[in-house]
C-alpha cells in the first residue's frame, strides 16, 4: 500500500463564530466557512478542484445530490467530490480520502465543508435515515419511538452496570469541557458548572440529563487540504495528515455489541499505525462529545485507557490542560458548537492547537494532535492524527 | 401505549413475522446450515450468507440487558422505557419494557413478550415482567 502519511496537509481552517444564524441558509454559512478557510490558507476559490461535503440531512440544506447543489451554490465545478455521509465524523473520513486523492493526483486543492442551521430550520424534510424510517431493518425498532439520546442512554446504562461507572463521572466530562469553553469567546455556553449542576439538570433519557447533552447551534466550518509540496508555499504552517482510519458497523440498536465496542476500535489503530506514533505522543485530542458517554467510549476504544476505565480516567483530570490527554480544548460539542455533525470542528481545533491558535484552552507547543469522531449512535468512526 | 405511532412498513421478508405477531406469536430466524439464530430478520443468514433463514417461534422469554427511560422525547407523552432484551435463544432485540416502575428496572430482570395491537395489520411485541 502507498504510504499516505505526511503526504498531504491541512493548509486552511475556519470555524464560523456564529452559533445562531436565523434564516441563514446552511449553504450561505458554508460559503462563509469555505472563503474563511481559503483565506486562512492564502488560496482562492479558483484554486479549488475538490469539494467534500455531507449536507443532505435535516437542517443541512441539501438533498441527495447535496455536493452538486453546494458546488453550484458556491460557483465552482470541482473534478473531485465526496459526499459520503457516515454521520458526524464524515468530514474526518473525507479528509482521509482527500489525502488519497491528492497523493494520487486526482485532486490538488480540496475543500471539506459543513454547516447546518437546526435552530431555525423550518422544514420537516422527509428523511430516510435509519433513525426515523420504519422500513427494512428499522421496521423492528422505529415503531417503539427510540430517540437518539435514549440510544446513548442504552450505552451509558450498560457501561454503568458493567464497570461501575457513575453519573458523577459522566458529569465530570461535561464539567471538564465547560471549563475549556469558558476560555473560548465563541463557545455557546461559558458559565461554569459543577458536577452537582449536571446531576440536578432535567432527565432527558436516563441516565442522561440535559447537561450530559451537547448544545444545539447553527454553525459550520471548513478546512482546505493540498499536497505537502504545495503546502510549503502557503500562508500558514502546514498541518500534516499523518494518520487516518475509519470504520462503520451498525445502525440498529439490536446490533449493539455486549461489550459496547464501537468502530473506533477499528479506526483508531489504523490511524496510529499509519502515523507511526503511540498514545504517549498525542499532545492534544479533539474527541467527539455529543453526550458525556460519547468521548468516554472513544477513550476506551482508542486505547487511551482500559475497557471500563474511562470514568476514572476523566474524573482523574486527564482531559484537562496539564493532564495526560488535554481534550476538547475549545469546549467541544457539549459547550461550544454542535449543529449536528461536529466532526469538522475536531479537525479545525486540531489545526488551531498545532498552530498555537486555540480560541479556548491552548496546549503549549503541541506537535501531535488526534481528531476523532463518530457518527449516529456509535455507528461509525473516523480518526485522524495531525502533526506539525 | 404512548408515542408508538409509526407502523412498520412490511415487506416480503418481514411479512411472516408481522402476521405471526398479529396472532400473538414472536418469530425469530434460524440459519438452516449452522442452526444459529439471528435478529433482526433478513432475507439471508448472517451466519451463512448464501442460506435463507427459516422462521421459528421464539420462547418469548428473555432478560433486560440495558434500558433508557425516555422522559423527553420527540412527542409529548408519558415516559417510556426503550430497552435491549436478551432472548433465551441468545439474540438481542430492541423493544419497550412495560409494567415496571423506573426504580425497579435493572439488568437481568426476567421478561416475557406481550403484544400491542396498533391497527388491523399490526401487533407490536413489547416486554413485561415475567413471574415464573
């Protein structure tokens, strides 16, 4: 296999500072982000020959040919596109595949872009995603009205039963990332919270309470990738894609494995192997946090702690600045930004950390960053390791 | 039963399951080559992909594996219990648990299938505490 490690770089990154965008179409927000990322790189729209997006879900503005709609809207005719949608981590998968496209000459400058406006989106778009469509595999589950959060609740409850994980440990995830968000002027929620605050918040789907859940924002972001060679001549310090892995497993709740293992257990080792780094080399991590249980399972599947040990790992302060794995330095999805698929933000914040531009907590002299996301309800996973 | 308003879209594969459910029987599939059970129903065996699974009536007995009580869902209504149930046959199904106070829910709770009539074509299996 061709060695992709370090062959490409993220050369531009931009996160919209917006968290509310009333009556702004998500494509308009994507355009802001694309131009922002290109400007960050010192590139222009004319330089772009590749476009990656997954904009066909609710509140994302597009339909089944979303990447075509988006190309038309922004006014380009890209010769490389990817609209593979595996949920929130789609953009990490698209970065890995863009690296392969760039390294093999299929594309030269690829934009990966995302925006959604769930706070105002007026259409109850007919959706055929597996979480709402009672046909095929979904006919045995959707009639029972599972909610997205209740599925995370199934994971969290079983984690408690298997490993003695406590609501306090879950709450500590929310508290940790809120502390980071307090330093980020763009974060949606910046008021300090305590474990008791989390435990006193209303139950949504047991055992998950409101403060175990991410914010709901309008927002977006984009990154620009190109070859290692071209990256050298651009405006900012290149951030190299050193490692990448992705995997998909299930959508139906009945297929949740007894040991709660998620596809991160497949994506992570591939990313580490490609990058040739170990867990101890990771200076800073952005780990998708839709709910407090979300990054906990990722920590276990990625191998930062043992099976069932994530509760103690978080409670011991390992995710804070100065801890073993400073994580979600911008406040993450729990406190900063979560329009629906926040995988793009794990890439953007990784880039900012490696450049010393973190808007929230900045890890000093970070050289190796991990961006990890999942999709759906631990249905998919993608991991990237980035270096400077 | 609250918030159970989306009837299943039956198809060629699933029709026997729903017809049996209408008669109060819970079917699962078994692989003719390996003898192993599978859930959810498919047109092929996940244990021997070229084999067509056969329908067998399940015991309808199982135990609670994990659950989440939906206090705030997509529609108004009383809280309800989404759950994974491990059937005695070894497969895991997703369903609702009824007739148990939230405080009494626990992994390992013995359960048995019951049926709710949604409409003329559909009865939906749910699970209730098992006494014996």
